[in-house]
C-alpha cells in the first residue's frame, strides 16, 4: 500500500493513528537532532519528522533527500506543539518510523513553490513540473469543477451532450483553418473545426432540440493572453427559441456557476445594452461596467473656439475620472505618452482639472476660458476634485483610443477589481461589416446569423444598417460568450450568402449540405458558445487563459515542451501526396 491518507487529509483527530503517505519532497529542514520534511501531493502538504533518537539512522536518510524526491513513509500522527495555521494539516505532524525512496529526482530547473523563480519560457518547457505547483493545480482543479457543474446544470435542463466531428470540410470564413492532409484521398484535405457551427444546426434539423458539447476548437490566428490555437467552447444550441429564450437560459447558467464557484448570488437580470450604445458610451462592444467614466461627446461645447485640433475633428469626446484631479503634471504627462503609443495611436490628450475652489486648470487654457471649461464640466457632470480627459479625431479611432485610456485609468485607480463580477448582454449587433481590403461585406459573427425581421427590407438598399439577431455575454470587459438566432430558411440563407459575395454555385459548394437540410423542415433555432478557457480564467482571477490549460502553446503557437510543431519525415510527405516546398535562395 502506497498510502492510507493523502498529504492534505490528516487532522488533529487522527493523532495517535498509524499512517502511510506517499508524495514529493517539497523541502527539508534540520533542527537539532531532527530533520523536518514537507511532503506534498495535489491535496496538500504534511510535515514529517525524522528523529534519530527514536529511529536510528532515519535522520541521516532524510538528510540525503533532495527536492522532488518521491518517497513513501510509515509513521505515527501526533499533534504539533507549534501549529501552522497556513496549512490545512498544520495541527499535526507525522513521526516517521520507516521510509522508502520510490524515485530520486534531479535538481528541478526552478523551485516548485507557489512563488517560483522560473520564468514563463522555462516553466512551459518543463510544464509537467510547473503543473505540480499549487496555484497551477488549483487552476486545473477549478477548470474541472466548472466543467462538471456546467454539465450537471445543462443535463438537468434536458440538454443532450453530443459529439461532432473534428475532421471536417474547410470553409474559410474569419480565421484561418488548420488543415489536415488525407492519405487515402490524394490532394484533398480535412480542416479542424473553428467551431461545430453547422453540425449543431444540423442537429436541430435532426430534432435534437437541446444540444451542448464541451468541445475543442481550432483557429490559425495570431495569439495573445486570452487566445490559443486550440481552445475549448461550451457549445450550445436550442430549437424553437427566440433570442429572449436563449438569453434567459444562459443567464441562469452563469448565475448558477458564479454561485457555485464564488458563492456570489445575482438575483437581478443582467443589464442589456445595444451595440450602438456600447460603442457610443464606451468605445467597445465589450464594455467593462465595473466602473463609470462613460463617454461624453463635446463637439457642441468644444468646437469653433479657435482650437484647430478640436475644430478639425470629427469627434471630440471625453471621460470624467472621479476624484482624480490630484494627478500630478508628471502623471498627466505619462497619460499623454500612453495614448500616443503606437498601440493606441492618439495624437494627444487634453486634460481639465476641476479644482476644489470651483476653478479649472487645463492643458488648453490659452484657447478656453473658465466659462468655456465650465461648460465642459457641466456637460460631463463633473464635480470639484474630478479630472476630465479628452481625445479628438476621426470618430471610430477617437472612441477606440479613449476606450484604451479608460481601461488604463480604471486599472490605475483600482476600479477593476477581480472579485467584482459585472455581467452585461450586448445585443443588436450589425449583421455585416465592410472589409476595406476585399471591398466587400463580411459577416460580423458568421454567415448563418439571422437578420432582424424588421430589417429585412434593408438587404437590397442599405446592408450596413441591418441589425443581427446576435448577442454577446460580457463579463468585466471580456466577451464571455456569443451567439445568435440562426437562419433556418434556404431562401434567406442564400440572400445573406449573396450579400457576402457568394453566388449560388459557391455557396452550394461550401454549404450545400446545410442548404439541403433546410429543405426538410428546419425548425427556428439559435444558440450560444462560451469560451470555456476564458470563463475559467475570469472566475479564477487570472489574466491569461494559459494558466487554466494543462499543456498550452506559447505566443508563437509552439509547445516548447514537446517541440511542436516540428518537421515530418520524407516518407510522410510521400504518403500524404505532398511536395515539400524548396527553400528560397534569396
């Protein structure tokens, strides 16, 4: 027997019992004639005591133990004289009577501690060691628990978990597909699914009116902290539903999950905001509503006053930072430098301090008198002690720049607390957006999203004004999930394909199987997909989804632990009917 208890299990009531424990050596300490060893497994840490006076020779054996040695011990549980409140097992220790080294360990490349000395690249190379660290283990355990609770909730709501294929047809829309050559079909390729979109719609046609799947998806796109080439979705679809039905269904699920993970109960309905209002008030389709600073447009009070920067701008827009008039000139200059960074792209920043005596101090005092600045403050509902920050330029760019500044300021002022969970539904997205490079309309979500019925008449006259039956759930400024009511009529689907530049021949080539299914009684249907990795990171209080994935890729899409991607053998090229490209001589 390797263990009678795990290393996080023993308590004061176990005192006097014999126990067998197995695990990894966290650290050793010598004190007088005794050696103390912290033994670790995924459940916790138990302190072991090796006393040469009680068991001759054991203390010397313990001194030879290195970090991460795997050992088994037998001993007696005793109550500690000096308890450790930081450990769940801190009331006891085990007096070791027998020890066996199950496996020695080389010196780890970094310390296996909560606070490690290993950089991210090193930890990713030795991910199997990083996964031993308690914070990483807690993340993986939380992911498991959320997945189990999601399944339990949806199962209880009559959803069926149904698997869909990983080897499918390439239909490039949006991100690039990962493609897989077919050995048995020379010159032909599978694609890995960016989502199970068409399959879940086919399941609705097939009569499985409530489907879900916690499913791997693949997108060949540039990476960042919350994006991986392979990721996991909670993918859901329902038949005979309206948008209201879908929103209520999954709002209930997220309230349940939040209560389960953090014991936070939200009784009121999640607020809703149209896409137009989100862009106008926050410059983002995923606004962080944990704090205020809504945008205020100032064209009517800031233009035609002789300040050319404002007068030439399409939009003058600002935010009011409550209580931030205490910012020093150095801090304000730093904010100006921040918005001028290439990643933000603003040409400058105007500030107005609302002094406690009712006067104003501005970076544009030579152009605007006290009365003019008061008009700004009144329009922005500013009080003495507040700070106004204004950006101008092309409308869309100015809003985007101010959004970045607003979030930056929210961080500086401590307004974006990780334990403050603010949900929001963003609805009424545009159905289409114009792609300048391709000079054509593209789907903002995907080509199967239904237009709002009241906008059908705009399909021939004003495609850019068509609103979609689409919705996103936003949590703390991050898109948690998104979906739509789908098109279930062949004629309407063909019309949308035409708006996207696909004629009937091309749409049949790419999506003929779906169009054909619509001929056999397709029900009204819709759904939503949550980014599961993102959900785990947000509920776990982390910034990067990598922290909640057992074996993630780095920002170059590489798994540095197994050195993937990697070349394949010449024989594999031949089997797959692929000719290896010649290296450029340039």
